[in-house]
């Protein structure tokens, strides 16, 4: 009797793998944003010596994330038109 080789693991369909990649790619920046908002809210509580989170604490966190998004938009706008072309295959 000949020894049998183990079968290779099944590969997920391309659509499923692509969807998983998108979710994984978005998870990192999303978690960084949530962490930054939590840090700003915590610092806001410390600055005003508060015990409870107030609406102005959360608004400051959203303002911080919005400011960083605007800053990144300016940076992306300044990139050359062909930046990243080799990654997209164009």
C-alpha cells in the first residue's frame, strides 16, 4: 500500500478572500481612530477634573479625528498623479 499525501487545504473563493482582505485592511486605521478618540476623551476628563463623560468631551474627540482627516486629505492631494500606479496595475 502506497503512502497517501495529505490534501492541500481548501482555498477560499476569491470573492471571500478579497472581502476578508478589505475588512482586515480597514480594521487597523479604525482601531487607531477609536483609540485616539478614547485618549482625547480621557484627557478631556482629566483637564476639567470630571468624573462623567460629557458631550463636549466626545465632541473634542470627533474634532480631533476630523482635523487629522483634513490634514491627510491635504497630504494626499499633494501626491503626484501617478503615485501608486504600479500597485493598481495601470
